[in-house]
C-alpha cells in the first residue's frame, strides 16, 4: 500500500520593529530535506536561511512529518526573534562608545541587506576610532552592494593615505573599478590584493573576471595580438586558482577553460560573474555567527532563550564541521555549552522541587534539592564570570 505523500509546511509572520515592516516566510522542502526562511521588506527579498534536517528512516513518515512541522515552527520563530532582537541590540549599541560592537552589528546588517543600518554603524565605528580602517572597508562594501560606486570609491580613496595593507581593501577597490569599466586600474588593485595575500582565492577570481572583460573589449576592437597576451595571462591565473581553490572552484576553472577554448568569451564572462555572485558575494561569512552571539551576550536586555542557544550551537557546529578553523567559533560554542549547563542545572533543581511537592517523604529528591540549592550559587557565579 502506498502511503499519502507528506505535504510541505508553510508559515508566515509580519514583524514591525523600529518603524520598519518585515515579512518572514518559512517553508519546508520534503524532497530536499531542508527548511527555508525568507525575509522580505516592502516586497524585496533581503536574505534567506536554510536548515537541513535529518530524514531518518523513510518508513517513519508519520513521525517525520510531525517532527518537520515542529522544526519548521521553531526555525520560523527563532528567525523572527533574531530580527527583533538585533534591532533592539542596535539601539543598545548606539548608547555605547564601542567601535568594535558597531562594526560587528554593521556587518550583520550588511549581510541582511539592511543597508541604512549598516552604513550608520560603520560610520559610527569610524567616528569613535578613526584608525579602525576595517570599518571604512565595510562601509565601502555597503555602498558597493547598493551600486553606489562613486560613494564607495570616495570612502576607499580617503583611506589610501593610510597605506592600508588589507587584501580586502584592494580587492574591493578592484571590484569597484571593474563595475566602472576601468579595467587597467582594476588589474592594478587586484594585483596589490594578491601581493598581500597570494592565496586570496576571491581576488584571483576577480582578476579572471577583469581579464575576461578585457578580452571582450580587445576582441571588439579587433586587436588580436593584445587579446592573445591577455588570454595567456588568464590561463596562468586559472592554473593558480585550480591549485589553491576548493572542489567547487576547481570545477569552475575547468568549465571556464572549456568555454575559452571554444572561443565562447561572452558565455565565460557571464559564467564567471555568476560564480562570483554565488560563492563570494552571497556567501555567509561564518565569523558573523560569533559576532552575533557576542552581541546577544553583551547587549541583549532579555535572557538568551534556550531555542536561540540551540540555533547558535547548530550554526557554529556546522561551520566547525565545514573545517572553518576560526578559534572564535570554538570559543563561542564552549560558552553556549556552559549556558546550556546552567539551563539544565536550574531545570533539574525545579524537577527535584516538584518531586518533593508531590511526595514530601521522597528523601532522595529532597536531599538532591538541598545539595543543589546549597551549591548552585557558586556554580552559577562561575558560569556568569566566564560568560
């Protein structure tokens, strides 16, 4: 007998915060094994997040469907809670002269595509600490994402006098020059980025994109000798990317090489732009999980709920499992486990109290309750001091 196929779940919420209106839409994909939440503002998609769940046994469809509904509801509620909390935290950060906190929350708003908030926090970070050049680079990226290339260029140009040696700084300068069709300048900036970090895959990919545009131009101008020189340079760059890139990058290089061999330059340009957009421009920086957890710990007025702790733990663990070797990620997941210990510790005390309420003669429960009540203050003080 063939069972009834499981139905996908859909959830919708409207959220009004800081005089803004967001719409959060969560849906399941049974075949793909994931839950997806999308966040909209005024009909514009800001960002989306995926949660992959374990399907377990195929024959346990009834239990699986119930579990997926619960997971979707929990995931949906935590997304709503996070957005509301971040705007609250933003107000708290505004009251502090903490340039680091401004930069951290600015980066989160940049990922969320809430650009006005990102601009404010990066600008404030630079006011508080004029030598915090990273905030200037992120402010330039915020303008770049909005295609405000002149403003982005002005911000970065103002930082040139400080002789900044950040590869990201020159990579972004290269991107802005590429969008402005200033290909020679773009090449110079990207070479400078690679001077400071020869293993910088994104800068290598952007260098390839500039060279492809240059080949397009030279072909249109019927300058075959110059075009062939650029193609030779492009192939050297592709070889380097193939050596230092991951599996998806190597596959990209192989397919790009095939298109170039066929003379399909226009197709190669579009393919390279698409790869950049997907793997670099829209990539979620894993360190943002740690930044967000830091801000919740330091500036969130409410206690971080257990469901939020679980979400942070899950996201940090996924980043660690992906072999992203950031010490901050390990540090924060350690804090989360301590906070979960505190939650279960207090929950255990409540359960022992309930046991003695039901049966006042339950001596073992009463003894355990007394031990916890006597020792809990030191334990909780230790966790509070660490966190």
